[in-house]
């Protein structure tokens, strides 16, 4: 027979365990009876109406409950509130059982069979301490040994019922891999959550382990500092309207986007962030680092909700408000409804953007229902709306089925005021399109822009000529015409007026350049001849004056702090200006003659040409 079979049995049988349990229960019961018989009785002196010398026994926690035994291994699976409170006050000092003799005699032996002999491993006292990288020794107060089962347990996870492996359930006895497994457990997500939960309970009952509190404070402080840097980066990017993400999310890649790129830049001068990126970046999913796009999007969403909540609070404080709504497609070609609210903060009007609502429909009733739903969700009273402003589209400003009419049916005080900026833009566009000569003039300005920007050589020649203008004055370059905002055409006409002679010189030089293609020379000559006419010079000066004033008025109407009376005064001022220049034909004609080089010719000769 092999020697291994002669080894005494280590584990007790089921019958032996049951017998030992019965003996322990009997011993506890006898001990409890002795304590009850020997405990002195206390008199109730608070109630004078009771029978004299009536004994009242002071209530205490029942020690027969196994949850109050100094052995984690025999604790029940589910802890009661009374048990949790008791052990929070007691602490883990009496539960650890980390005496070397107890560990060697009570721990479960782990068999290891090799070629030569039979060896065993046991629980070591070294498991109850952790050595940091800077050689600091930290006691594992959460680790406890059970003399009954001979296994290790996590006191915190076991007490709070956190499912984090064998340390919180059946017990741990893999002594070969104990150092590695214990290190993994104390840094695991479930164990850290258990520490925070225990910390919360300890604060409630006024009992907190100093070393544990220090560990929690250090951990919280570290992640708070990392989070502060991440939030500051998100705020910086959001304020400037920059893109967050790139082609990948790899730290060190030049294509990882503005979010990770700025964090890398800050890390070059910030030791804490540099160490954090070095230790936590480019890890697999499930590793907390606050650097992933998921965390970034969650933080953006939280920040947006905070800002929206603050704006809504101010709207409710102001009570009365003015709503402005418009729909436009974004870069992803998704049509979104933009909701903007104006209200008063003390004596100052404030305009705030609230939200985008995607794909709500284009009919008046669909947009009206979307707005009402949004206001109801945030508990903003529709009856407090005192005005609404939209563009001049039929679905918005329609008299019967438009959005403004449907809102006014629910609130008669929500007066509709057409958007002044949009209305002014329509007036300018309609006025210019009703004049054939004006259409030809703006087509000529667009042709100039297209001609010079067609090749870098032509554009470089133009900028070189414009650089000859007085250095103390601003240089205006040719601009592309904007089809939606007519006020922006002021920059295009201003560039032609202030660089009129230099543009002619550039065109003439290109037309006389033998190295240029014939079609380029012909087009350049044609544009130069047009600039030598009185009509182009006249309209350049005339439209420059009108559009300059038009653009100033348009920007004034878009000021968030503008009041209605100021808008009315600005529009009346623009109307008076246009009416005055109608009587200045001769003045514009003289300026046009000087700019086009036709100063010495009579009006008859000019008309003949």
C-alpha cells in the first residue's frame, strides 16, 4: 500500500460536523443561561406608577445569533441590519484571527503531489499585509481568517453581501495563488463599491476606521483630480465648437481627435495626468480611466442637463418668456427643430438656446405639438408665454394653420412677431432681384471672385496688387456671394470699391501676359472692360453704401439683448437712409466717373457707349 493512504484524515465527515455543531449550540445555550442567572436586575425608576422594586431586565443583543460570533466563516449568508451595525461598531480586529499558531493549525491544507514527497501549503500571516511600490506596509484590515472553515474571507464583502468571488461566499483557500488573488480582489470594482457602502454606513452611525477612511479619501481625491482635468478639457472644446473624436481612441496616435489630443498636451506639463495616462491608457474595456468616448459622451450629457436645468430655473423665476423656433438640417442631413427662449433677468433681456428636437415634422401642428410637449416636460407654463417669433414661412406664420396660430389658440397672450432679421433679409433680396441691372452687377462680382480664385497664381497676383494699398488701412479681398444672407454681400461690394484700381491693374496684366491661355486673356479683358464702364462703378458705390448700412442693421437686430423699441428704431433709420440716397444720383455719378476713369466724358457720351 502506498504511504499516502496511511496519512490521517484531515477533513471531518458530515456526521462529525453536525455533531460538533450540536455541541457548540448546547455550549452557547448553557453559557447564555448562566449569564441570565448571574446578571443583576435593574429597577425602573423612570415610572413612579409601577409596582415598587419591579425588576426590568435591560435589553441587549442576543449573542446566540451566529452573526455575532467572531468567526466570519459561520456567518449567515444574508446579514441583518442589526448585525451590520454591530460589526461596524466592533470593527474587524476580533475577526481577523491572524495569529500564526491559529493559521498553521486551523487552515485548510492544500495538497501538492510531486515526484519525491508529499508537501502541504497553509495560510500565511504575510497575506494580511500588502507592500506598496514605495515599500510602505499596509495592513489588510478587510481580510479575516475563519478557524472553523480554515479559509480566508473579505469581512466587508461578506458583511454587506457583495458577490465578489470566494472571499465573500464560500471562503478562499488557494494558498498557491493567494498573493495574486488577494491583490486582484482589493482593487476590484465590487470590493471598492463595498468599501464606499461601508463608509456611508459608518458615517451615519458615527464610526469610521481611520486607515480605511484615509484610503477612501486618497482614492476619491485622485479620481476627483482626474475628473476635473477631463471636464475642463470637455468644456474648452465645447465652448469653441470643435470636434471631440478622431479616427481612433489610441493615446499617442495623431488621429485620436481633439479630446485625447488636448489631454496628451496637458499631460506633458501635469505629472498627475501624465502618470494616469501612462498607467491607465490604452487598456481593454472594463478598465476605468475616464478617457474613453463613452465617458466623454456621458459627461457632455450631464453637463448639458445641468446647463439646461439652470436655464429652465431662471425662466421659471422670470415667469414670462418669449419663444423663437426654427428648423434646419444639420451636417448629417437630419432636420432639427431649434428652440430658443428670451426672458428677463432683472432689467436685462436674455436669449438662451434650449434644445434641438430631431425629426418632428414640417407642418404647423407637428411643430406646435413638439414645442408644447417640450414645455410640459420641463414644467414651463405655456400660459406664461407672451410672444412668439418665427420666419415668414407659411407653416410657421400662417394665419390659420401656421404654428403661431395654433399656439395662440391655446394662449391668447402669445403675440406673434415676425423675425426682424429674417424679414429684413427678405426685403433686401426681393429688392435686388426686382432690378435687372442689380442682378447683372452681382453676377459680375461673382465672376470676379471665380476668376481670381480659379488658380493660386491669379489670386497671388491680386493680393500682391492689393498689398500696395495704404498699410494703415484694412485690405479687403474678393468674397463669395452668400445666397441666404444678403447683408453678407456688403463685404463683397466693399472689396470691389476699395480695390477697384488694383483689380483693374491685375486684370490688365493678366490680359497682356503672353504666357496665359487665350481664353484666360479674353475673359480677363472682358472683366476689365466691364470695370471701365460707368454702370459697374456706379452700382459698386451705390450698393456698397446700402449694404453697409443694411449689414449694420442686420447685426443689430441679431443682438440677444435688443429690445423691441430698439429694433423698430433701427428699421426706421434704415428706411430713412434709403429714402435720402434716392436724391443723390448726381453725387454717385461723379464718384463713379472718378473711380472708372471716365471723369472727362459727358453724360451723353457715356449713354452712347
